[in-house]
C-alpha cells in the first residue's frame, strides 16, 4: 500500500482516525495473507461485482474473502482488526481498492470495491467521526503499526530488535519507509514515517551524545563480539555449525565494512562507526590469520612444459591438432617474452620470471631449429603473400582455402585491408604476435583480402563476438585449469570441473547444478520467494546490462540467486541470445568471479529463428555448452569488468543493482503500480502457463526485487555508483505525465533522472535506466503480444515469430541508452558512445585499450602510450570499424548489443578523428 495516496503536500487528506485505521488494517491483515490465495497470476475471483439472488451487493465477496479475518459480523478477533468503528464510506472503498487483501492488493477495484465498501458501511461501521487535525506526534502511529512487534516500551521481543539504540531521526525515517512493517514495506512513508521516527527517537532512542557503544576502549570490541557475534562465529572465531569462521586473511578495513553493512544478519545497523571499528580490531587481533604462501618450489622447465604446454604443442613440440608447434626458429629471448606475455592462452602471464625463462630454455634446447628462415622482408610480388600465408603458419589454422579448421574461424568474412594488416601485425600467430610485421603483414593481408574476404558477408550470420576464442570442452578445460591453479572454491568449479561433469543440456539442468532449481512450484506468493525449496528471484522489464537490447516486459531478464554470504551464486538470463551470466563468491575468499555459459542448439548448424530463441525452446535441448570467465571475456563485447570493476584491475569488484530501493522501478512486483503494469504486459503476451527462465508459471507473480535488494546489500554492496532513486524519479514522472505507468505515450520528465543521465553520458558510469517504467511503444507491443498469442494458440508457426525484443520507443532511444543524444558534437558522440569501454580506468594491457576516447592516452598494451604513426594507425582501425555494417559483430560500437549510430553521426565522428591524426592515414585521404 502506498501512503503517498494519503499524504499530499505535507498535509493529511483524511482524518487521523482514518489514517490509523488504514495502518491497522494493513498491519492486522498482513498476518492473514498465508491463509488465502498466495498471489497467483490470475486475479482473485472477486474482481467482478457480485449480485447473487437474495443477497445484498458486496455480501458474497465479503463473506468469501474478508470474513475469514474480520468475522462474518465484522467484529474481528484477538488478532485481526474489527470493522465496527467510525469509517467513512469513501475511506473504506479506498482501503479495499488499494490495500486488500494484503497479499494481492488491487484485486477488488472499481464496482467490486464500491459494493464491498457499501456492505461494510451499511452493516458494521458506526457513525463516522468528524475530521480532526493530524496527530501532534507519532505515538498513535507507533501504537497502531509498530508496538505489536517492538513493544510499547520499545524493547522488542525474543527475536525482534529493540529501539533503545543510537539511531537518528533520518536513519529511522529511512528504515520505516523502506523496510517497515516487514510484511508490507512502504506502508508508511512521507509524513507517516517522519512522525513515527520522531516519536521513536524522542521516546526510545539513546541520544547521539550517549551512544550505545562506548568510545573505543581496550575491550569494547571483545564485549560486542561476545554478546552479538560469538553465538554464530564461535568464541574462538572458528565458526559454529555451517557458519563461516574468522580465521582467515581479512584486514581491519574489510572487517569493518562487513560489520557495518551486513552484521549481525538480524539487524545490520546494530554496530556501526566506532563499534564496527573496535569489533573489527578485536577480530583481527585474535582470530584472523594472514595467508602466507609457502616458498615456491624450484621451477623445472621440462615439468612445466609437460603439465601446461604439451597438451597443445605436443610432447615433441610439433603441435596438437590445429595448434602451432614450437619446432621453429625462435631466439631464447623471444621465447621467454612470448611465454610471459601470451602463454598459456587461457591465462596469460601465469608463468613469468624464472618460470618463463626455464620453460623457454627447455623449448629452445629441445625443439627450436635454426634451419627455419626468418620472416622474409621482400618487396611485394604476385605470389609472395600466398607463400607467406603457408610459411608463416596461417594455412595450418585457417586452412588453405581460408575456411578455418576446427575451432579456428575462417577468413571468408567482411574485413578491410587495413584491419587485416593490423590483426596480422599485432596478434598473429597467437603463439608469437608481431612475428610478421611490415611488408610481411601487408603481403599476407593483401593475399587474404584478394582471395578470401567477402564484402557481402555478414559476421552476424556466421560469427559471434566470442568466435575467436576456443569453444566447447577445450575452452571449459582452460577455465577449469585456471581455477585449479588459483585454488578457487565455488559451485561453478564443482559442476564443470569435477573430473566427470554431467552434460548440461538445458537451463533447468544448469540451475540444478548451481543449486538454483525451482523444486516446489506450489510454494506461490512473494512470502515464499526464496523459501520452501526454491531460490529467490526477480524479473525486470528493462536492463542496462549485456542484454539491454533484449529486455522488455514481454521478454524480461530473470535474476535467480541463493542466500547471501560466502559461496553465494546468482544467475542472469533473458531469452534472445544463447548465454547465461553467472557470478559467484568464493567460499574461502571474499572474491567475486563472473562467468558466461554459452550454449548451442541444433539450429546453430543452419540458422536460429526467433521461434528457436524467444520461446521455451531456447531453454532446453542444448547441444554444446562452453564456459568462459571474466579473464576470457575482458577483450570482448561481453566484458564483465567494465560494469563490475569500474576502476580497473586490482580494485574491488561489485554487484550492480542501480534501482536498489523501493519501489524498484522496472522490476516486476505485484503490489507496486509499475510492477503490476509490467506483469500485466507479460501475462497479456505469454499467458499464465509458460515456464520462463526456469521459473514455474505459478511463481512468476511472486517476483520480488526486495529480495534482490537484500542480496546486494547483505553482501556488502549497498553503495551503488550513480544509483537510480526510484521513488523520487517515479514521483516526478507521474507528476509530469499523469497516465503513467500504464500509459507512457506521453513520456515523463524528471530532474533527478536528468542528473543521472548527464553523469552516464559523460562516460563516468554505465547508462542510467530510462526514467519511465515502460520504455516500450504501445502499438508495437500490441502487435508482438498478438503474434505471441498466435504462436501459443498454434496459429503462427514458430519460425514466423517476430522479434519480441524490438518494441522500444523510437523517439526515446537516446534516453533508453540505445542511441546518442541529438545535437551532440563529434567529441560528445564519441564520449557518450565509447567511453564506457575505452577509457583509462580499465585494463590497459588488452587490445581494446589501443583505442581510448582520450586520444592522448591510447595504450600500447605493454605499459606505454601510443604516439605518432602507431597512434594514428589505431585511429584508422577505429574509423574502419565505425564504418562496418551494423550487423557486423566487429562494428564499433557493438550496435547489436549497445548503442547504434546513424550514418551522419558516424560521418561526424570520422571527420573529427581525422582532424586528430598527426601523420597521414589512408582512411582520411
């Protein structure tokens, strides 16, 4: 229930007695929710007026749905509020229409609410009291809504925290608005929350000048730990039962942060500031054990080669399958550099220093041959490129016909001569980048361009952004080896690297392996979200993630997650592309790791249709699964770290939830106006019997972003960059466009949102979510809804299904994050479009860093800055990629996933980039 409908412009619209009744009804009836319908998608049956023969209108609905709690005579019970009180007819109707029953508000509206209200008014209520002034204090509000749990004296109960603590009025107001009462958060906001907070503060809270935790003394942390922590973590810090012990490598700063934000679980505000610092010091002094690695064993080059290198290059150094051998002419220093910088392929720099030198020495003494000629440096002639293509090892991987071999992609694609030359010079062959430069690279590029490239081909039809990486079990083995080397302990390693992994052929099997399977589809209602055998989950109709262009109300993104804490796991999935995102926290270390599980279906052998990708078909019958982790993805469009490690290597990785607070704009929730509007669109298209993202249909209506908020906050990520203030922005949008959220034909405006948009447009943050709850075009959505209903009813063939994702408001694409703001100059376009992925905060040792929106900070990927001709050539590569076809997965920016540029915008940026070069480049001639 939303008290903003009661409070307006600082004054109460209803008398005090009505306000109290409103709160008491919510609090009193909330306990009744488990006795009735648990929030199924279909509306409760009394959402139609009753007019049974011989019955007063409203009587049947009351007796069926209200009398259970309030009594057939309206007298209530010892637990539930009676109705034999002074209530105005319009107030009763308002309460029924907006708050009853608590587990599914707004089930009885319009004529239904009028008839039930009239029945209650005529049969139970006394004469209405006259309108009186608002309460002078929050005492009656506290008595009605809080005292039953926290006690009339504020001391709480056996498992309910008391209020005799150091809490400011601001803190109390925030807690009440966002978390109280627990069964109906946000039932008391604005003036209600402020008045209640002031009463609690002056009546119970210990004044700030006398904090509940004394100023730091020697035993302050010990006292708090003994009283509040030892019951779970043990007197000796070893943990109790399944609770994690504290004998780990944690700094005072890390411990302080954990205590302030997450401990104790029953009340994360109980110990902050000095209390948290002193308790952290006590734990650090008495329990934590710094991790001290044992002295490294002597590195034996032959041992490392056999265990790490031979599986690709062969025990005899001649290569395995499509991998290049090492029986070539290479110097000892070149070998050492190659190993340090690029080997092994799945974990570059894992072997450096003495390790690289010893392995290089072993290879040099046993495999390299001085007879192989160095790369020729001869002027171009007709057949030189062809000869180099074979002698430099290109044909061995890409095939004599350029079609590719095994997991190595072919060359029959749309690539420019400049791009081919750059790729050959900087990354080919993978085992020895820069082996062929200058005229050698130019001649090979000219040969490939003349004989293999196809200007009419589209990478999007045959390639994916990860196509240059290994796939299948080969790639999964690389990730498993990397996790074994770093001693990772998480559920992803459990299911993919256990020596005998089970084949994963569906999303449900993946969820089962992760411990995120829905095993109890009958546990419906938000109260059971994350309980009774099911994981917690939330659905959103708008996303700013990797799948931003895939997500709307009829094709939502699902986030499914475990309980917070060590070893947690969360999975993100949206239909439309063949991957699922996973994040885990290591069981032994306070460390996040991000993964991408990419799957294939039978249709990949030909071409997948919307029927294959946007219906339940995409969630089963997988033919191959590949595991990638954040290290594999860092130089691709799927890079996790650009959003989750925004300050670059070595800094803290975070969980992201921009809409962190109630009312959680864009998330499905059946007691919020926006959440209900999005759920309505979803059900109109997909009905009430389809599994989505592994979630049983009867549970869809139980989506709860409040659980996701708790998951993010309890794991220590309450401080979100560029956070979206849902309540403030929704209020401003609704005031500017009153038909919102159901009707967004007239877009709203929000000055609060404008600030978020400006910050993200400057390249400081990822795009801000759209200010309106719906960012879909109503007419497009109606067409797509009708089409999907046709598919469900067997009228429309799945292969003919339109793209359900393409329903966005064309006129607002720049605000949604898919286009650039009209009127920007070239530098502004470059900044808004590219800064998120090409900036100086991110990893400067990957190829992507060779282009930077700050053109004076473009990286040479080895610790320096590109200057002169090398810098200008990289600008030329950027220009080439800007001018690729929109469907090409190498186009810049990646328009299939992120922003799209119009031809005139591309021309403006190209013209600007050409003015920034210092040496001539062909793209600017």
